[in-house]
């Protein structure tokens, strides 16, 4: 690191040099995936004739908005899906998932999650915690789940339960959430889908958050009926200010559009209000930005491995999402890590993060998030619930070189406090 701008101890600087040497061979593989996905995205833009005229603002009902209609086609081609719905009206990833679930499920249906307990914020949507006023449970949808076995999908149990339950929808969470289980590759998702389809007529939905563009294929290419994600994570490339997407089977996308707006109108309404340019541009930048985030995650893992901390995934493991977990062992380490990383943020670097009761979580959470877009986890951020096993979950990095600084400052803060 250039000491002209940032002061870092020899201890941290030396560890960072060793970390970079360790992961340098992995960067070539990341660049290969990034190049493939960037070409795929560019091809979709060219195929669909994206033009500057499509960035124009629409108001009111938004009838005939060309940009809105074309970005759906672009996204469908990128995800190799029959159809897609890309909208700034999706307020966050959880909202996007909720709209998709409510669009696909009806009273009396059963939803079977086959990847263990899903992410905290979706609990109220499903009604798992009993707190969701207006949850799926309130509307007569039954929720069941198949727990993981040794932190991996239990394929035998999935086959058994799908055959017995005959669910309407099988739900797969690709990323880890606030757990230490590995994220799922598309190959693992394909195996689950093969089992589901062999034993039922269930639709399969994949929560694709944090996973887009980390491989050369997406879950829709291995049989997923619907995928959904957030535009302030991978798919927005760090440029989209808000929004989400769904992609998959055309009939299901249509049902989901009715839930987003209203039955009968669906995707035909919805003014873009000047957001189209940033949605197009964000989607275009997404493969490159994801590649930078993966490099940042590898560096974070390698650096903290140098200091003897456990990491998942390991710095040289294959990557299927952008989330990096570091097992920091105690509350003091968690707080120091997040407060140090905040000092390397381009926005609000002077702020000191503190644990707080964050909506949707059952324990205090500390979050480092100095981002241009509030809550954008494609930008360098780190958050952690203050509970066992005291793991911090880091994600993002618009570019590797700036993310590297933030990660090193997290280590430096811990070093200053005598924690490493």
C-alpha cells in the first residue's frame, strides 16, 4: 500500500503481500469468467438494439415505455430465460423475493425450502417467525424445509420429502445468508432440480442474490423456473440506485408482474421516472464489478488466514457468490473489523459503526457500509450479527484496489487494539 496516503503497520503490510502472492493464480480464473460474462452481456445489448432513446423518462402509467420493455428482453437473454422483469420498483432483494413468492403461490399450496433455514429477512415474508402480518402463512401457504447435512444439500432427504409433500414450489437459497454453509454452485443447483423434477411437478425458485455472474452459467440454465435478485447487489453493477429482477419461465414472470402491480395490468404499467439509463448501465457493468468483488473477497480471506483466522470459503476455493465469511471469534474482533473497514470507505469514512437493533434481525447487527448507494452490498461492506460464531460477512468492492485498502484498514484497526 502507498504510505503517502494510508498508514499501515509493517505487520499488516507484510501479511498483505503474502496474501496477494497466495491468490494471484486465482485472479486469472476470475478474469476468464468475467470476460465470458461481459461478452454475454454485450451480445444481449447488441441483439436487442439498445439505444440512447430508451433512457428517456416515462411518467404516469408508463404505457409504451421502450426502455422498460427492452431491458426485460436484455435480462432474459443474459440469464438464458424465456422472460424477465427488471424494475426500480422492487425496493430490495427481500421485496423482490416476496413479490415472486406471492406471485407464484396460492392458498393451500406448500413451499418447501431445501437449503435449510433461509435468510433472516425472509422469515416474516414466509411467516416462519410468526411475526409476518400479511405473510404467506396468513394467506394459507404452508412452509416446510429440508435441513442441510454437513452444511450441504441432503439430496436423499430432498428426494424423499419432495415425493411425500408434493410441494407447489421448491425454494433454493444460493448464498449463505448469516450462516457458514457454502454457497451453491449451479452444478449443485442442477442436481437438486433434477431430483425435484423427477419426483414432483413443483416449480423451482432460486434466490440468486450475490450469485449472479460468479460462474459462466446461471440457475435458469440448469432448470430453475424462476430466479430473483437485487440490483443493489451483483446485477446492478454498483450503478443502479435501487431495484430488482426476476427471470425465468414466461408464465411465471407474468404472474409475478401481476403481484408487482395489479392483475390484468402487470408489466404494462410502471413509469421509469428516469431510472432506465442507470439500470441498463448497471447491468452492463455487472460482470466486471462482480469480478472485482470476487478478487476483493479472495484477498480478505487470504489476509485473515495469514493472521490465523478461519475463513469460508477459503481464499483459493472456487467462488459461487461474492460473500466472504471470516470467523473472528468474539464481539471485540467483530466491532474492530467493521470500524476499521469503515475508515477505508469513500463515503462516510469518518463514521464509527456501532451495533444496533436492525429491522428484520433477531440480534444486534454491526455494519460497515460507506457506499454511494445506501445498503448496496456490491460496494465494499461488512456486517455481522453479534452472536455465535462471531463471523463477519464481507461482500462487494467496486474495484479491487480500493477494496484492498478497506480490508487492510480492518486488519490495521484490529492490530492497533492488540487483537492480531
